[in-house]
């Protein structure tokens, strides 16, 4: 499933072309994509660039116990479910005019 969804856009492949190649419907690909987005899996864009990183060797010293246990902080975001079933999450201090524009954009999409 993930491979099929990620192949959309690769070498310019459209959803229709990928669906035909894998003998599934376009709607199935959109459903899989929606499901993966709900799980928080980002999709790489065509201009994504992955670079190797070097990490220093561990120093052998343990972190203080206080830094290892972090208190659970409730999510400060507000969740707004729109009439079309789509969901917006935003910070409580978001400018109301920006929120209105976001709602219009999501409803129009």
C-alpha cells in the first residue's frame, strides 16, 4: 500500500496511471493516502533532499534522571471538525482572520 501511494508523482506518474498499473481504483489510492496522513506519515515532495548526518560517539555518561522523565503536557491545540468531515488543528492564540481563511481553504479543497 505505502509503495503504491508513494509512487504517485514519481517520474510524473498520476494517480490514474498508478491505479491502472496496480489494478486498483483511484479512490482506493486516495483512501490509503488519507489513512496514512491521519497516522501522521508525511509524504516526501519531489524536491525533497535527504542527506546523511554524522552523530558524535556517545560519551558514556548517563543523562540526569530529571531530564529523562518529562511531565506529560496536554496538547494545547484546538481541534475543529468541519461540516465536510475534514479536521483542523490550531493553536488557541491563532489570529481569528487567519483561522477564517484556513476554514475557507479547507472547505474549498
